[in-house]
């Protein structure tokens, strides 16, 4: 039974919903190597932005990219975990769904790379090769 579902049980408090969400993020970071890699790269992007004094619009782009990749990666993990719990044996439909979710992560990463190049590329090149 899913707590808080309008069809299956009592509504949870907002505080309980946030606790559950925080627990889920903690589990994702603790259990998934890709989540830890994501967190490290996100931290590097934030540190680079601070060091390079990027503009507010660039910060918005960087945080949008971080959010896009993080959400795609977390949803992909949740879909894979749920599919494996419901149907642990190989199944073409589940395999297709997992492939599509992984493709969404790849698309998000590609978009984040483009944003990273646009925000940091010129500045990084100036650091390496001079103005």
C-alpha cells in the first residue's frame, strides 16, 4: 500500500513527505555509484562557477543542467528498481522501458555538456591558453 495515495490510505503530513523524499535521495546517493559520480561532478560545476564568477543567468543554466541530470538519473534508478522488484526475470517490455529511461539520462547528460561548454568553455580556454 502506498501511503498518501488518494485511493490507498490516509494522507501524510508535508513533513513526512519531505522526510520520505530526503530518505530516498539519501538511499540513492548511498546505493548508486552513478549518483555519487553525479554529486561529485555537480559539486565541481558549482565550484568552477564560483571560481569563475559566472553570471546569474549562467548559474541558472548550470543549476538547470544539474537538476535535469539528477532527476533523470534518479527516475531511471527508481524505474529500474521497481521493474526488477515486480518482474525480476528478463522481459522484453521491461528491457525496453529500462533502455528508454537510460536514453533519457544520456540525453540529459548531453544537454548538460552543451550547457557546460557554453558557460565554462571560453573561460577554461582562457585559463589554459591565455586570453
